[in-house]
């Protein structure tokens, strides 16, 4: 089986998307699959060539992070440049991951991808959801051993069947929603400022901490 991979992360080669795809690709190739090409959509000067590769491929995997409950700008541009497409003999699958801790945050995007596939008249082979993925680049590799093994196994199964392993799909999108018993703990963490630690660190690094409550788009 040949597979064309399109990485839609704005971080490109430094992205969590690439890290996860590397393990998926390892399993895919170890099971006899062939990676036809890997395109990085952040390379916008190559957009026309990327669209041509998309239109010529028979098995496609489009992977990207959730951005503001939707696709990143480079993915939106890619989709709109493709425009109308008749891919009746083409299979497409998606990987969507996010920093949100619950899988439910990506549900709306999954429905959009299903509709997009219908519009393109392609064969929808499923969407993999992975919440809480920002930890991939923040934690030591050994902390993500199980996650990386899951992606490698996904790649193996994909090479053999052309689809994602349903058991792994179900496991990876957990927690889909936090259990009720976790809510008091989350509220306590919020009051203590623990949930904002990462964001506050980024604000300070970019000298924007004092502006963290600004609402530039809010009309008076």
C-alpha cells in the first residue's frame, strides 16, 4: 500500500504532528507499506505542487493540530485551493490532535472533515483524535512511550488494512470528557493557578503578561 502524508501543522518539522507521524510511519513501513511522499503545508510557496500531489494520490493521510476549534490557516488555504475535486477512487484519513485535555473539543471538526470528504467525493476512512497532545514536546520521550507505541501499531494496522485500529482509536481519544468526580479537582487547580502555568510562562516569554486579559476584538 502506498500512502501520501500531508502535515498541516504551522510548526512544520518541529511539530508534535511530525513526532506522532514519525512513529505512525515507522509502523506503516515495518508492515510493508510505502510512504509515497510527505508534504509540509507550512511551505506555502509549494502550495501548487502540494495540491497536484494531493490530486494524484490514491491513499491520503492529512494530519494537523486543532486550532481555535478548527483547522490551522495553512490547512484551510490548502483545502480552498483544492476547491472542487472528484476523488471517487481515492481514500482519505485524518489525524487531529489538540492541547485540549478532552477529546470532545474536536468533535465539530470531525463532522466538518466528514462533510469535506463527501464534497470531494472521496472515500472517508476515519479520523483519529488525540487530546492533550501538547505534552508530547514538553515531556521526556520515555513519558510518551505508550503513546508512541500506539501510533506505531496504528501505522502497522493501516498498512495491512487501510484503516485505523478501532480499539486504539477509542483509547487515544480519552478522556472524551472528564468524569464528574474530576470537576472539583479541576476547579481547585484553576483557583491555585496551576492550569494557567504554561500560558503565563508563554506570556512572560513574549513580554505580553500584562496584556493577558486584553480583548482587542471586543466592541464597546
